[in-house]
């Protein structure tokens, strides 16, 4: 699934979830779009501001690398960062805290996790992140171990209900650049996986303010 459009007559090195095309006629409607090229923008949007990347609702621009290399990289990185930042705004993070939460609250959280259809799970060190239905649940194995819970049983149960179960050995390098755009918050990896692999449709609703 694509998360945004980039219109450029020159090659742009970027991850596959961006729809890179040469003309506005090939963009995916409804997604944030970045037009690269001062000449093109000046011709088609003559009232644009050279100091403002915003052209219209969900439409932005940046210089080409051949026009201004520094401004090109700055504009492209700004756009990518904002796309990912706004994608995650609709996702709520819940840290499953066995010390702070009472049994009633913990039971509700467990029931919610079990009710998720096709949850996607990512293990990062001592943390397990479970994504589904706009929620990311964070489970700290070290904390569970501290309160006397058998973490191997918990991990096995989570693995059984997960549609996808990943760990650092097979995913972190692949998503490293994506995570860097989210201030290195690795908890978003299962959510990014769901978007990139077409298992989540929230990307079509994204708008960069």
C-alpha cells in the first residue's frame, strides 16, 4: 500500500511505499503529494511562495536536486517525516503495566488484545509490541518477570494469536529508515508493516496540516 505521492521527472531514491510518478495524472488521489521541481511548479502554480512548501490542500513542492541540492534534500526529508508523523497520529499506544493497573483494567486490556483481528507483533529486546485496530500494546517482559509472571508462556500465547510475529533479526534493518523518521520509536514497526504490506487502510485518510 502506498502512503504518499512524489511527482518527479528525475529518479528519486525512496522506499516502495511512496508512489513515485512523472506526472500529476499518475498520482493516487487522496494521498499527500510532493511535486519536485521549481520550473514545473512555477509554470502550473504561478502564485506559489518560494519560501512555503504548501501549494494546496495535501499538495507540496520542493526543488530538484539539480536546482538546489540542499533544498531538495531538506524538502524531501521534511515531506517524508510529516507523512509518517501524521500516519501515526491516529494510533494509540497502550503500555501494559502490571504494577500500576489493577486486575480489572488488565483483564480489559487482555480481552481487547485477544479480540483484535490479525494482530501484528514485533519483539524488540525485552519489549513486545502488538498492533491492531489503531492500537499498539506494549508489553515489557522484564517487568512481567519482576512481578513473577512466566514470560515464556506470555510470549507463546501472544505468538499463537498473532497473524504476523517478527523480531529484530528479520525486520529492524528493513524498517530502520522508516523508524528514524518517527524519532526512532520502534513501537511503530508493526503498524508500518501493516501499511507497507497492505493490511491497513488508514493511509488513505492522511493529510499533512
